[in-house]
């Protein structure tokens, strides 16, 4: 007796389980995704210059005097030594003066007064300190 093999159905793809899995993944990603605000929507305030509550009267100009010995004075305060080219303290003070002048809406003005026999290199050192501080309005006083 000859047995017939059972008839096989055409193999098919069960799409229902694939659709279910796709929806489960979609729900998973929607639930775990976080909403990100764009940068334009964030209320960030950048640091800036603080307005002064009380106005401070700034002097119109600062006077730098160079003595015969090479000592530098800014409004009577001594900066540097006679043998030192380092005027970093003067440069720092001038930077603060420029920043406070700009905050009050004024220009930083420097007048350099030199003694008759002061060295030219010391005058160049003072001008370098002014340039390092960002001060462009420098004038020279006539000798007395």
C-alpha cells in the first residue's frame, strides 16, 4: 500500500506577530524618549557688566609721573623700582581704571609727565603698560 504524504500548505509569513512587535517597540521608544527643549527656549542670562546703583565720580584723567631716578608714580602712588623693567602692578591698576571708566561711560585718559632727565626706556615701559591695559588715549604733559 502506497501512502500519500500529507499535503503541505504553502508556507506563509505570519504578519500579525510582526505588527504587534512593531507597535510594542513604538510604544517603548515613545515612553522612554525625553522631550528636549531647544537652546533658544532656555532662559539663560549671560554674565555682563553690573550697573552701579550709586554713580561714582571718576577722575577725568590719571597722571603718571616718571622721576629722574626712574620711579613711576600714578597719582602719587609708587610703582616699580629704578632698576626693574617690570610694571605689572601699574598695568593691572590701569586695566581696572579702564574697566571702571568704561562701566561709567567715560574714556580712560592718561597723562604722562616726565622729568627732564628721565630715561627714554622708562617712558617706553610706561607706554607698554598703558597698551597692555588697553588704554589708547595717552598724552604727554609739558615739562615745567
